[in-house]
C-alpha cells in the first residue's frame, strides 16, 4: 500500500502561493509596468500620427493659400500695366498688346516653379522662362485651350500625385487684337519640401518616443515600487509575524493604498493577538475544571458519601464550564448584526425592574439613587443582562452592610445607567484592562466564580448599542460603572 501523504496548512498555503506567482517572463510581458508602458507608447503613437497628419494638412492648406496669393498678385500687376503707359515711350499702349506682353515679361522674374505665358491672336507668343515643361508647350492641350479664352479663368490640373498645376488666365482685348496672359504655378517642389518636413518630424518623433519610453519605464518602476514592496510584505506575513510595515512616501493614491494596507495589517495584528490570547485564556479556563473533574473521578472510591461529594463537585465544575461556554457564545454573537432586538424602552420602569432584580443578589445596603425620565430605543433584555453583571460584580466585591446603588438619568441625548458600590475599588492601572476578556485585576477584583468575561459582556452590549462603559474608581473607596447609551441608535435600527 502506498504511503499516505499529509499536508499541513502552511504547506498548502505555500503551494497556493507558488501557483499564484507568475513566471518571470509573464511578469515582464503582462505586468502592470509593461502594460503602462505599452499604453503610453500606443497613446503617444496615436497622438503623434494625428499631429503629423494635422501638420501636413495645415502645410498643404497654407501652400494652396500662398499659390492663390501669388497668382492673384501677378494678374493684378498685369492689369495695372494694361491701363498704364509704356515705360519705354511714356505713351499709352493703345492697341499694342504685344508691347504690353514684352514689357511685363521683361520686368518680371517669375517665382521658382512659376511660369508666365502670353498668347496673341490665338497663337503662342512668349513665355518667361522660355523653357517650359511638356504640359505647357505651345502645341499642348493647355495652350490650345487658353488661346480661345474670352473670359478670365481659374483652374488646376493634377499631373501626378506630387505635381499639380494651378493657373489663372486673363484675356486682353485691344481693338482687333486678342491676347491672353496666363500665370501657372507647379507645386511639385513645394510639395516635396512639405513631405521632407513631415519625414523629419517623424524621425524626430521616433527618437523622442524612444527616449520618452525609456524614461516612462524608469518612472513607472519608481511609481510602482511601493506595490512591489506591498507584494513582498504580503508574502512575508505569517500568522506568527505581522510586524512588517511599508514606508509611506508621497501623498498620491499609492501612498493612500500603502497607508490602507498598513492599517489593515494593524487590524490583523490586533485580531490575531486577541485571538491568540483568547485561545490561550480559554484553554487555561477550561483546563482547570477539566483537571479537577478528572482528578476526582480517578480517585473516586466506593464510599457513597464520597461519591455524592464528588458528583456535587463535578456538577459544580460542569456548571461553571457551561456558564463559561455560554459567555463565549454571547461574546461571539455580539459581533453579529442580529445581536440586538430593539424596542422602545421606558427608562423609569426599566430602572425599577433593575433595582428589584439586583436586590435579590445579596444582603447589601441597596439604594435607588435616581430614575431617568424618557424613552430609549434599545434591547431591554441585553441592557438588563449588562446591569445584572455589574450588580453581581459589585456584590462579589462588597461585604454585608456596604452600599450598592443603582440609578439612571437622561442627559444630552444619552441615557445613563450606573451601579455604584463602596467596595475595595480598582487600581488605576487595572481600570482599562478589566474590560478585556479573561483579564483580572491585580487585587483579584474578579473572583474564581467567574471566567473573567462579565465586564467584557457589559462592554460588548454597550458597544452594540452604539454606547460605551465608563468607570470611576479609587482603591478602598469603591467603584462606579456607568453604561452610556444614545437615545436613538446611530445604526438606524428598527423598532
């Protein structure tokens, strides 16, 4: 038979932790840092493409506007010349259109990629520059079309994807002479310059994007450093060591997450410490009666009298264990939302009931100091249980003839229920600790009859009502325990 293999909880947790850890390559390619960098690069590429396309479109629009201005400027200058005088003769041009063309071509040097063409009486006359591209040669379709123009015409013709001709034609009629002046502009060179500028922008952008990506990787690593510390701290935490904390740096969301994580560790450490102490104390409280019962049963003889005494002792210890278990269950229920059964309680009548029940706990000088007037939303039975615990404690720590006083009052939207005694009192160092589970005062304030849970139950009931327990005590002068409960529950309980 194959041997059985048993795993402890720590081994199981270790296996789960190993399964949850990502391999190194997955952390690199699918980690938060990588995803942030990829998102940053994608955003940068997208925004860069949009910017480059927008810049190119703006440059093309500006180019068209400049061409339009150039064409209009040349035509306007030509029109002014036709209405002026011949600078060579100082006489009006009259019907001499050829002279107008000659003067204008001789006095105007066209812009690069610009052409000035003149047509006279349906035929090509002159041009500047003289060398013309093929689409503007005298026998081209363009020229034949312009020879017949009677009205000004504006147009463009796309020769290639990188070359478009823009033109503006102005007919001139002087008597029987018919001429046409045409200004032509080719955007080939300007468009190449725009494309080169865009290429330079792309190259610079790629270089900037590479540098920015490296910087983004470094910055993302620094920003995510607290998360790595958080992961490492979480992995190093065990049930026996919850002391690890992360240093808080900055005031951003990661710093807030770090503070929240540290606060969670504080709560966990407190909870584990409380649980550990609870288990140790509960084990100690249960071990004592079990040891007593076992010892007496092992020594049990045949004598009937001895048997009766042993049974009585065992029964008493079992009753004590039963009360102890009931108290533990009550404290556990105090953390549940249905712990209280709220109703409207008359404070005065409740105080009378508490006093009547308390006087049966022992022969003491019982006094009813005050009865508050009004109503409170509370659990009548739980409040009664808490006050009876306080009265029982007062009975155990006073002697015959000592005063035990009960009372209630309403002040500042709070109801006050107190138990005052003239007993031994409580040392200042023990006044906060005695409300902890299984805690005992240095002067044995709690006797062996109880398990050290009575005041814990009182505190739990007060807290469940949204209130608190106040204690005033001096050694040798007695103690006053006061339960303070708000008249209306802050948690919005229903009646």
